[in-house]
């Protein structure tokens, strides 16, 4: 039995489990897409953002933004929306390819010393193309202008430039 789109109830969709792309919250490492890019980020606020983009010859191209709002008393609110890279899917993939992310490692602690009175951002990146996979993390001072490693700065700027997401600050 199916219910309308606005229902809060769970209903059976047996064909949805064959493969998955960026619209699902599953790990990138086991994604069925030809190419998947996932950026989990926190910009020193109470909102965590997860941007996931997948390019697939069978399932099509897709990008989603998942926002997780930390509320009082340990409660969370989740908002998911479709997004599109500013330069298109092929253009974004080309820019990501130029950054050589499959050979990128975690940022070394000695390269980043956060000041407790300034905001800093945490990024966790996952990328997969066919059977090749990599995951790494780094910090930057975004939105501040203090510099960190150029490799991480380029990726941070690419994400901010390519994907619009609202900052819920006053």
C-alpha cells in the first residue's frame, strides 16, 4: 500500500535498493556511481553540511545538500535539497580531477594550529571513481582569510564557488 508524497509513514519501494547515488546517506566507498564526490563540512557553526555529487551513465547525474542543524537538548533537524554545481557536472568533475584528490592525504596537525578565539572549518572529503577511492580531512580558517595549505585552500574555494548553500547567521 502506498501513501501520498506528504506522508510521514514508511512505505515499500523494492526497486530502490538495486543501486544508489548521492541521494542516499550511504558510504561513498560502496557507491554504484561511476564518479562520486562527497564533502562533509562544518564552518564553526551549529550546522553541518554534506554535499554529495554523483555522475553515472545509468542512474544519471545528481547532487544533494544535506544540512544537519544541532538544536537544544541534543535534538537535530535535517534538511535535504537538490543542488547543482555552477560549472555543471562535467565541469565540476574536470576541476576536481585537476586537484589530484586521489593522492591527497589528511592534513598534518603541525600544518594547522587553530586559535581558540577564531572560527575554523573542518572538511572531510570522500571521492570515488570506478574502483579507486580516497578519503581525507583538513581544516581551514574559512570564513577568515588566514592561509593554510594551498591544496586545501583550492578545494575549499572550489566547493564554496561551485555550490550555493545558505549561511544561517545574522
